C-alpha cells in the first residue's frame, strides 16, 4: 500500500510530519460505534521487537477506537514495523515529529493526544501490553461519573531475564506500580507528593482527553515526565482508583529500560522535574499550602543535590532555608 505524507500545514499545534496510509481516509466515526471509544497512544523508540505485541494487546480491547503510534526516530527498524502495523489494521495510525526529530516519550505521547479523535485517551509503552479487560472497570467508572477526569489502576511487571529482574529490585521493593492507599480524588496530591504510597504508571491511566490537554500534557522532560503529569492532574483534576486488586497492564523490564540500568543518578533529573513543576504552578488555582509542599520537596532535594556534589556551603544554606521556611510543610519525613 502506498504511504502518503500529509503536508505540515495539516498538523495540530506542532509542525510534525505525519505518516499515514490510504486507509486513514476512512471516517473514524464509522469505526467507533456508540460505546466509549478510547485512543490508545504508544510512543515508539527502539522497540521493533516489542511494538507488534503492544499494538495487538490494545486492539483486543473492545473499547479501543484507534491506536496511535508516534515513532520517535528509533535507531532500529521500528518505523518499518509500525508501517506494517498500519497496513494490517485501519485502526492503527502512525505519526512522527517534525523533521523526524527524537523528542522522548512525553512529547511523543502529547503528539498522539493532539491527534486523537476520541474523547478518552490511554497510554501504553511500546514494550508493554494491556491485559484482557484492560478498560472494563475504568470505562464504566468514567462514563458513569461526569465529575471524574480520569481513572488509575495497577500495572504489573514481567522480566525479560534474571539480570533485568535483579537490577530492578536493587532500587525497587514491589514489582506492581500502583497507589497503595485508598484515597479520595481531593486527597490524591498529598498521597503522591509524600512518596509513601506508591505511584501511577502511564499504562494504568485512562483520561478524558480535554483534562489531559488542559493541564498542559506531559512536560518536555527526558525523565520523570510521568511523575510531573500525575502531580499536575492530582492538583487540578479529579482522579479516582479503578481496579485495585490486580494489574490491568504489564510492563516488560529488560536491559534497555532506564530503571534497570545500573549506576544512574536520578537526583539531577528529579531536580529539573521539580523546577518544571514550580514554574508550571505559578498562576494556577493551587492552594498556598500545596505550593509550599512542592517547594519543600524541591528545596530538600536541592540540599541533597549540593551535598552530593560536595558543595557544602551551598548545601548548608539550602538546608537552613528548607528548615526555616518549608520544613513544617513537608510530609516526607
């Protein structure tokens, strides 16, 4: 089948190149039906071995209205695999960034959300899969409660080999990514910012597309973009738990995952991520108490970063500043 390139003038918000097939001229509404239909967004980078399995697991969900692949200038043969997948199903669509740039998973998911034709979006990493019934509970909850903006659910882990498993458990105690505390939507932010009760993995999110765009989508960060998105959603939206007893998706942990690579120092990237969050929250309708919680975490991290770098004078200053101004607002201790 002939591959077409749509002119850049037809892009949404960004000047990305769009790769598609002739089948994409079909009216999407003819594909969707009357029930909830979800746009599943898959960022693809260096995943030629895995992406077919990911796409198939998404297409098996009855709520899946379309699968949007955003190929992020992979060094392997992932682009050709994605093109083949588009030819296999008229529900699969392929996009690339402008000038075939590599932008990372956050901007790639954002591009997919901007291109989505459905009111609901979900994410899936290209080396992961959805389990059967992925959206069974979350779709019911979201459709039946107009006050909710999203649902989060557990994501399990599988390991490609014993070494990837060993590396994972060096820094992690639980292979299931989930919020481990029953919490009302209005209290989710405090639960997440504390770091005590787990976290939300992107594979376990189902969101109203409008809510995702309104909070500013994923930040353009190479690491921790999902953490910052979750905090933004918890601050401005209403997210509730769906399934809590078992995973709805499985992530594959292998030797190329960032979290399984030994010796990575995450303090600098965490510092950059919190700086982004502090800039983002200015002018938003966020309580002063919550602003102070974010700043408390930021200055505590800044102290740890300077201490690690051996800049003790600056570390002591930030330590004193943190204890004098923000210590009473922290919920990390």
